[in-house]
């Protein structure tokens, strides 16, 4: 079951993925737009990896319950769009050491 995988925390019923914590996993490439399909996600942490490309702010901003993002210490580019500000995620986010 997905809820038993490393870096994943689900709700109490073990039916909905709520936390994705992939810190220090040597992840490479970009954050896919499909991350928006994780509609029950509350917290996303992918810090200290080798992620590149632009921050998919529209995709992240469309996740209704997402209130915490940490994608610091990667090589991401781009700005933090109004989608994240409007969703209230910006005040609980860590983007440091990524390039904007």
C-alpha cells in the first residue's frame, strides 16, 4: 500500500496521501505539473535535492489543502506566483537557495 512507502504519510484512515517528505533523496529533474493531482496533500518537502527547472506555482497553488512547502536547497528557478500567495502557502514556505 502507498501509505507504507518511505516519505509518505496518510490520513488516519490510510486512504489519502497528506504528507510527501522527500528530503535528501538525490532527486533530479523538475517538479512535475502532475503534482496537482495530489489533491489531499497538506505538506510537501523536497529540500536538499538536485531539482531544476521552474517552480510549478500554478500546479502547487491548485492543491486546495496544501499549507506547507519546503523546496529549499535545490537549483529551481522562477518566481513565486500569485497562485501560491492566494492559496496562503507562501507564508509557510521555504524557497531559500533556489534562484528566483
